[in-house]
C-alpha cells in the first residue's frame, strides 16, 4: 500500500507502477483529495500506465491491517498519523521523501514520476534503493 497526504499524485503513481508489475497494490491518503491530479494522469499515460479511473481514498486501520507493506511517499506523514495507525504500521513501513507534484509543471511531475518508478522497481527487487 502506498500512502501520501491527498492520494492524488505520489501514491497514485506508485500504485500504478506496482500494478503494472503485477502486484496487488493499493493507495490511500491521510486527507484525500476529491480527484486524482489530471497532470499526473497525463504523465502516467505517457509511460503506458492508465490511472484515469482511480479515485482518492482515505487511509483506514483496516487497510493497514490487510497489507504486508506500507510505503509512506512523504516521510513527514508518519508524524501526523493517529497513534493507532502508527502502531499497526510499525513493522511494515518504508518511508520515502518525495516532492509533492501538486502545483508543479508537467516536466517536474515527469521527474517525480520517474523517481517513483525507480523506487517501486527497487522495492519489488528488494534493493536497498527502495527506501532511499
């Protein structure tokens, strides 16, 4: 499971790449947006990953219980999670520190997208680059 604040960009990108690799991936946000960032949808379409049907979801304790791994796409999210969720994630969290694509140009979003793709690939391969 990939988690960001709004579940409109970073976590949606990561979920899209993970699903492309055949994983049963999901994503959610701590304060979900009403829609996925349209520039992110376009940037993902450019690399053959369709996420236009995706919708932001709110992170729940049940979601955390049902997954093997939680990737926080922004390391600062961990401190804002309710204590119960933090405890449930304790042994299965990877923290990334990625820039938020919100309000950025398509070129910047492509750069962030490519960073996320590399990290998802490293995560699947079990590489130490997955947590960087």
